[in-house]
C-alpha cells in the first residue's frame, strides 16, 4: 500500500512540475531573438536597399469632413 502511494505521489509531482513549466516556464513569444545578419529584409529581396522607404517622414493626406451616420431607424425608411 505504501509503495502504491509513493508511486502516486511521484506521478503527481511529475505532473505538477510539467504544469509549472507550461504555466511559468520561458515562452518563445517572450524570447528576444537576435537578428541573423545573413537574413535579408523583405525590401532587400524586392530590390530596394532598405525595408523602410527613405521618405519615411510621413505621407500628406488631404483633410476631409466626416458625414454624420444615419440612425438605425433611418435605414428602413425610403
């Protein structure tokens, strides 16, 4: 009986350790990867010299006026 309990305790401890690793262990999403100098950026692959265009100060977009949204009741009326 004691040996059975000892085996159960050992199994439960291994399960607990596994759950702790899953919950609190290092995650691949959190890991900071070091950039590989051999790997190209997408812009370099497409023939550009940089992944970010040199005119990255922003793009001017002309101003506009928003229209007022129709209320739900106005949709069914015509």
